[in-house]
C-alpha cells in the first residue's frame, strides 16, 4: 500500500486517539518495541479491512 492511500486511515486513527504522535528517540523506541509492534499489527489489520487498495 502506498503512503497516500493509507494516510487518511492513519490520520483518522490519530484524530480518534487510537494512535499518538511522539518524538523520535532510540531509547524510547527500544523500550516500546512490543507496544509499537502491536500498534503496527493493528494498523495493518485495519488497512487490510479497508481494501481494495
């Protein structure tokens, strides 16, 4: 999926507080890896359900 095709879905998740923007930090990313992985998997499922992109 191209970014522009999924952007509206991600923007929607941000506006509904399902995702949040955070500053980049190597230490934080390393500590939050399991949470980030779960969020990515959820976003992939949502986007898959929105197909036919």
